[in-house]
C-alpha cells in the first residue's frame, strides 16, 4: 500500500479524504496523517476524519511508511513544500494550479525530475467517465478534424467564499477566475483539443467583491490544429451553472455538460454518457462527487508502484498556465497573443 500524507488542511481536503477512505477500504493506499501550520485546522482535521496529525512538515516527512505527499496548500506554498518533500524522497500530487505562474510551476516540475520522484497534478475532471470517453473519441478520430472547440464556466462564488483572508488576491492565489476556478475546464479543453496557438481576450473585475484579480474573462481561441473557439469564464453568474465543453469536427460533435456527455458521430445513434449535472459551480464549491479524485489518486499510486509516468504527470499541468498567462496578457494589451 502507498502511504499518503496531506499538507494543507483547508477546503480542498474533503474530496481527497473521501477518496482516500475508499482506497484504504480497497487496500491500495493508507493515510499516514496530515499537517497544516494552523493548529485550528489540524484539530478540525483530526476531529472530522479521526486521522493522525503532525505539528510540523518535517515531522510528517519523517513519518514511517510515507510515500506520497498531497500538496493542498494555496498556490505560492506549493513549490517550497514540494522542495522539502522531494528532498526527502517523497512522491508528489499537487493541487491545481501547480503554482501561481508558469515559471514557478516549471521550477516545481524540475525539482521533482532532479529528485527522481513522481509528480502528479490535481486535474480530476480528466478522470470523469464522460471526459475520458470524449478524449477517446477525439484522439481516435471519431469526430474527424476538429473545427470548433469552446468552453463555458459560468459559476458563482458568494460572500462567504471570499471572506477567507486573501482569497481572490494575487498575493495568496496568484490569480482570479481563470487560475482558481476555470482552470479545470480550460485544462480539460486543452487536454482534449490540444494546445493553443494564439488568443485574444478581455478580462476585468466586477466590483462585487473586494479582490484584485479578474472574476470575468472572455477569450477567442485559435488552436494549433487550426480549430477556433471561445472561452467564457466568470464567478458572478448567480446561482451558478454547470460548466460546458463543446467540440465540433468534420465527423460529428460533442457536448460535455459537467459530467454528462452527448456524443454525435455521423452515421451513428447519439451516445450518452450519463453523469451529474451539478458540480462546484454554485455557492458550495465542494458539491461534487469524489469518484474522479479516487480514480486520480489511484492512478498516481499505480504509477508509483509500476515505476511509470502517471497520466496526470505534473508537466501536463503547464500548458493551461501558459494559456492563462497569454489570455491575461492579451486582455491587458488589447492585442492577440501568440503561444
């Protein structure tokens, strides 16, 4: 069994812990314990999950049986935690985004490579059954040559969400709706449709909350394969709606709404992969099934055991950061930006 420790015991802990409990029951992983610099959060974690806690990162990293560290801290703390864990020979699974910007994220990838440890990135949407089927369809050519590829993330975050100190601020989070919320769906779009060639964008802060990052962004997208599309991302759309990925090609089209896929391939009946239509788009960011987290953690545990690269290798988390930075540069300059 892979021994797992958690660093950072905030909101993101819940789906990871639910997934870990399932994996423990299956005998494929076991929780070593958790650490947060906050004594209050350590106590809350121990009480809720009846789990061991450590009062320092060093103590957790020295714990017998620890193989893998889940880094669930805010961005900006990922790189220093990863450096310490990698130096101790521990594998890493790091919450999105890998870091606040592409340069820091690339440094984190390099830290893992130099230490010879496995690095995964938390993009659990890739592991949803409907997303896996859509990826298969596109990769297998079922939709033909891609023509139009777009994503819409019209979410809502309430005052309670932004009441946490530093949330929505560049100093803590590194970015706004693009880096913190829409990154999951944009990553999925790039994971399925391929990298971007250039973008032209608008972004602004609504004024609904006291933050210094964008909570509205829109972009025209041109993909390296020639397809074009659009990105629409916001956290001001109360009460929040399911995110969408729309793909159209010469051989058919697909609509992925949250976890439900409709696949229209020419000459075939419509294929539907059913899944939840609700997710973390509303006031409760954790209102989603933990099954994809379970599949994601199981994948990196298998990769560690089999000594192979996981499908969510950390380096695959870099393209979406480059895309977000290009979108924000375009919004600032008013011109298209090449990637």
